[in-house]
C-alpha cells in the first residue's frame, strides 16, 4: 500500500514543502529512505521503528520504501520523523484518517513515541498555510509558536500514541494560545540610566538610535563602550508587530526563540574571531549568520580593528542592501539583515591612545591599526564618538536619564521620519537624492559650505552630514535644519582620515 | 642639462663610493650611533677606504674610478635626478662652512629651491617619529606658517613630526626633504605619496646616488646635512635621547640657531626640547617666534588672529586649552548637555581654532583668539 503525508524541511530560515511517500509491500523485510536525506533524516529509521513499537503499533515486517519528494532538494534535520511514522501507519493500514492528505506534519520522535520540538515551526506553519494544508500537527512544545500563524488549524501532539485517537475524532485538542510577542524591551533589560556622566556619548547614542545611524565608539578599554552599546536596543522604538514576527521567524529557525523574544529588539555581539560566513551566513547547508540574527536589532562589533578583514568586507554589501544572498550549487537563499551597526575600537593597539604619554605603540603600528579601520567598514559608519574614561565623580554621581525617556524622544523623531520617507524607513536609509532635499536654514547652509571649502569634504561625507543633521532636527522637532543642528552633525560625523 | 645644476665627476664619484661603502661603514660606525659616521665622512676617499674597508680598498677605488662621467649622468637622468657639487653654482652656500659637508648633493624636484636657502632662508623642523597629537599639530602649523612667510622648511620625511612639517608646508607651498637613501627611493615606504608630492612641488635631496639603500649610519649623516642647510633648527618633540637631538647637536656645533617647542614637563615626548630650552635654546611657540629669532624681533609679523568668539564658544575653546581632548570631556568640564558641547566644538573647528583627528581627539591650533590673555 502507498501513503503520502506533507511535511517541511528547513532551508536557511525558509521552510520548503516535502512529500513523504511510503510504500509497504511484500518482500525481504527492510526499511529504506531515499530522496537526498542527510544523516539525521536517515537515522529516522531507528527512531520511527522504536517509537511505533513502544506505542503499541505494529512495525510491518515487509519491504518499506520511504521517498522524500522532490528528490532534488536536500532534506535536513530530524523534523520528518512524525510524518514518516504517520505515513507508515497509513500505508500499513493501522491508521485511517480522511484528513491526512490535507494535513501537514512535523516533529521529531523520541524512542518512546513522545514528540520533541523542532526548529523553525513558525516558518513551517506559514509554509503549510501557503501550501494549502488545512491543519498542521506538530510537537506540543511548538504549539504556541505555530499558533502565531492565522488561517491554519494547529494541532499540538504530545506523543505518537495520541495519533489514532486524533484520527478517530475521539480527541480534539484546543488550539494553543499564541506566543506573546514582546515588542518593547523587558523590565529586566539593561537600562541607559547605568551610563553615568558622559553627556556627549549619550547624545551620540540618542542621535544614532533616532536615525538608525551606524555608530563607532573609540576610546580606551573600560571607558564604557560595551556598556553603552548594550543599552542601544533599550532606546530604540518598540518593534512593529510585523517586525516582531520577522524576528521570531529567524529566532525560531535558529532554535533560539526563547532567548530572542526576551527583550524586543535583538542585540548580537559576536566575538572578533568570527569568520565571514559566521557573520553574514554561509556554510553548507547554508545557515543564517550574526547579521541575520541581528535583523531589526543591533549588531555590536567590539574591537572592530581586530575583526578579520574578509569578515568585515563581507558585511559591506548586506549593510547597504539589508539582505544577504547565499548562493550554493543547489539553491539560492535570501536572508534579511536590516540591523543597526554599533562598533567599538581602541584608539591604538595598546588602547591608551596617542594623546596619552604612556602609549607605547610605534607609529607604524598605530598607522596600520587605524588603517584597518578606515579600509573595510568605515565608509558605512555615520557617527564617531570619542569615549573617555569617566571621572570618579561621574561614576559615583547620580544615574543618567533612563531609557524610557530617551526612547520617547527617539520614537517622536522616528514618526517624523516615517511621515517624510514612508513607513518603516529612517534617515540613515535616505538616498543621496533624498538627502539633498533636506531643507536647510541659511545659517546651516553657510556653516556646511564653510567646512566643505576648508576641509575638502567628499560628496559622500557631505550627504552623510546632511542625514545626521536631519535626524538631529527631527529630534528637536524642527522643520528646517538650523545652524545648531548642523553644527552638532558636523561634530558627530565620522572623520575621514587625516 | 646645459642650464641645470652641474657636478664635477670626482664629486659625483664620491657619492657612488659612499653607496658602495654602505655595509662597510655600517660595521664600523654602529655601536656609537650618531657622531661617528659624520666624522668618517670628513675623510678623503683614500682615508675613508683605508678605515672602512682596508681589505678591498684598492678594488673599490678602482671600481669607482672606472665610472665614466657620461654613465653617471645617464644614471641620474634615468632616475629623474640631478646633481650639484661644491664647485658648482647651485650648491647651497650654507653647506660650505660645514667641515663635513657632502661633496655633491643629488636632488629630485625643483633645484631653484636651493637658491632660497641663503643662511637665513630656511628652517629645519625635526622631531620624534612617535609624536603626540600636540606635536603633530604644532609641526603642521609651523610648516604651514613658515612656508607662507617665505621660509623654506627642511625636514627628513620620517614618521611623526617630520611628515607633519612637510604636509603643513605643502599646504602653503614647497618644502625640502633630505633623505638617508637615494632621492629616488621613498623611505619609509609608507610615505610614498608624500614623497611623490614633494618631488612634484618641492625638492628631495640626498648625498647618496639614485638607488642607494638606507643604512643606520646614513640617518645621522643625513641629519648633519639638514642642520647645515638652514639657519635654524627647531625641535618639536623628542624623547630624552632621541635621534632628532643629533640634528640639534650638529646645528649647535655649526653655530646655527637652535629652537625648541616647549611641552608639558610630564610628557616624555617633550623631554628633549624641554632640556634644550633649559640649556638656552630659543623658545618656539609658533612661527612668529622663529621669524623673530631669524630676522630680528618684529621684522615680519604673521597674522594668526582668528575672529571674535561668542562667550559660549570661548568657553569651549578654553576647555580644550585646559586639556579636554574629547567632546565628552568638554561637555563634562563645562557641565553642558552633549548636544551643546558638540555644536560649540564644531563651530570653533570650522573657525580654525581647533582641529579634530580621525578618532575624535581635539587639538588646539596655533590660531590666537582676540579674547585670549596672550594678545
């Protein structure tokens, strides 16, 4: 007999439909899986056999062939166990369920037949709906996550033994409550109030958050760069519900849904030894990198000068386009990665900075070190903040303004930007043409022209300054960019070398 | 080159001989870095060979004697260089009173700059390779202002102070770089683009022929030329036993003026010039001090006074003068919100009172403000 069940395999962060075809007929007893299975899929044989027997079903002593169609697609992961078991039961006549062809099934099986959670249930439930399935049966642990998807029945299943009750209609599980998506930060997340003193750094953080501008902090170790960076998500506006779903989908595919949904916008801080494919995604089968995990959140690169050059180079394109394309022989994947870049660097290899008489770095070392910075990523960085060691009085002083207050201002500035540029866009994404359309006051224009003449700014630096000035004006609630806003932008902009 | 600078064959051969002797002199001149090499260079060809390479003296001498004048001129032309010797017209007069002056100078660039090097016409600016942002800023401003005042700035193309002096001078005109290798070689290699700009707009000099590689002894030898070329040597920053002080010693021995830029007494980078000042060197705060020392007080006035500042900007400027190097430090010192401090700093930067490094470190420029107490 032949039976077919729909299931899905995860490809990057997207789910691809797979048909499990099981044929049971007379012959030498055997169990074969064909259709480009990876090792985890091939091992499903043993799990399915043990689970069926331990749940009181009969494992047919006949020739069993499992085909995973389409045969050209590479199937990975243990998520197809449940579908194989159900198809086998149906093919051997032990399960009779009219709904089976219209149902999608995913889930890993334990040897005793209980189901185990799989990665990417959110993407799979969405793909099942697109594929035309009426219901999706999946492990109970994944129920809340899949229930986020409207327009499809979600059937949480604790173990294989409940399958016959389900088919007979004796048991009708309730639709699980959808996972609550946290749009803003949790009360427990780090707060900007911890940053004491350092007024200019606070200003730079606020402008960066308000316009989505990338930020580089330069300063000696221990001056508070990492502390400041980890507080950036708390002053960003809360996620829109569509954005939260994108974040959840990525987190779910990477099996870190719990961690990612703890505090609104993601914050990723990869170590500087990370490889290019670890940063932007890659490998075979392709996996999303840190850039994608930081989608809609903050990617923090500490010790920017220590990162491998090829890794930073790989980040340039994605920073510009907001997505990563991974091309492999088999398939092409598009991963989203619209994140805000926050970076930190020491001023020289010893960290003290050239201005410090105790700095022991040779000039050629400092030049090489700073050259590393200017090469790869500097073009994409808008704001430079020189961070200094806070004084003892500042550290012992009153806590700074809390995140919530700063976030209100940032939110108001973002709303102005969306009104001008369209939904979901911010000043950092302005095209050169849009940047030139900013309305400048006469004093601001002459200030910019003055510096332009004196320092021979490049065209790109000119546009970058305009974008920054526009963000500062949005923060101030001003329609035109005044002289004060332009002056602040000129101070905050990243300097070209020299 | 009928009208250009000329050098007689025997002086030219001396340059080629020095290049051949590079490794031999290296062996006997190292150990006591600094003074030994220039002493050796006072010797005649035969004596120098006898001291440096006694075993191969005859052989080397024969090789050099065999170089035909046409061949030497061809080599110079191939490297776009020219030469001028102590018997020729364009040889700087200032070098003639130095006992160890080079027999010939190989140059690349504009030879007419040598004519501007009358004993008072040039200033040598030297200093540490490991310079602070303060030293760099002072060197750049000195280079720029002196060049603007018509004084030729001479330096050595090294990292730090030298390069900044050259860059500042190039912003206002031409400059002379004296190298410890052939003039057709950029050393250090990281300064290739600066070297190229000086070749185009200024002059690169050396006593070594094209293609000669640098040795440790060629740098003190180069320093003696730098000290002798100009009427005054200014040390911007140097540690207590820095090589830049060798140049200062040469200048003092030749009776040239010696100037030093003061620095914080706690700064290691300023220990050298501070010691020189304690020993009676001329105090150099800006280009005006150099002009006063060379031409007599008040002979030529530089206008470095900036526009009037509003009180808020003046306070920000005072904060930078008081040692705040970052925008954050200025904001804290003045107890201002970050935004206002940023705006004030940007304005005084646009006016030219301060400069900002690629890493956001602010340094005071030499421009004086009408409200500052020193005017």
